[in-house]
C-alpha cells in the first residue's frame, strides 16, 4: 500500500471541468479532505497521454433548464470510490473584491444544496484519451453516445468522464496504471474537528459513495482555517 498526498483533481461540479493539483488527507471515517494547490486549466485543453499524477474526479453536474451535464462513469464495483468531507479553495463563482478570493474558499465542510456529499473517484496515475462523441444537434444521438461511453467504461474497466447537453456529448477516458493500488493510504487530516470527527488513526481505503447527481452549486458553513 502506497501513501498518496498529492493528486490532480478534475472538478466536475461544472461543465468547465477545471483541473487543479491538491493535497489530500483522510478522516477517521474514511472521508477525504482536499486543499487546492495550483490551477492547471480545463480538461478540454489537456493533450492525450500519461498524466503523471493520481487523479480524483470531484462530484457531478446536472442542469434541468439546459439539460447540461458532466460526471464520471466508473466500472461496476470500481474500487476507487471515496466521499468528500470538504476542503480548502473549493469556492467558485463570486470573488471577494477585497481579498481577491472566491467566496467559500476557506477550509470548510462541503455538500450540495440538497445536503448530499460529493463523490470522489480515485484513478491511479491514469493515461488520458479523448473519445469521439457527437455534436449533430440530435437528442437521441446524444443519448446513444452517452450509452456508448458507459459501455466503454464497463468493457475496458476505465473511468470515463462525460460532458454535454441535450444535443451533443463529449468524453475522455482515464485508464488506470497497470497493477495500480486502488486503496491508497492518505495522510491523516490534522483538523478533523472542523468536519465533526475526533482525531484517531484513519481507515485504510474509503467509504463507497452512493450514486447521486450533484445540484448546481453547494451550501456550506464558513470555517476559518
């Protein structure tokens, strides 16, 4: 079992799918805390090839008005599933003109508007590949493309990131490193009380996240780091 302290996070809480490096720690319950390091840019700008980092995909997005969506498709019984407790630097949207920071960037617990935890999918040092989708303004064809992405994830045992709207669909595959450990050891979180937990030795691995679709945005309680 290897210890992983730095990851590349692909934020699927919006269709921009921004990527950033982050440190990661684990609570006694197995939930993870991530602290943003450096912003890398949107996934669509990444070239195909080895990423050189373990990856965590964060959450999902679904818009009822435009039928826009983004999310990660993991093979059935995929081992690398965790739950996010919260983190640092995870605000988005409104920027405070005084501090020049996004509101919600403080270290804090984090859920969506429904109070549901965001899921995290762990992919050890994957190879990224852009998949062919469709953009022909046809609702049925877009649905067929999404069904195909889900089939690819199951047949190839890869994690597939999907993004689109009612009339188009795009996808990228994350092929885990051969022989990789899907149960990494993460450092223990040093501020567990912020997330309502006592300080004890962390579990190995993590809790399995129940399936859900994240809402637009999130609700949170501000906590001073």
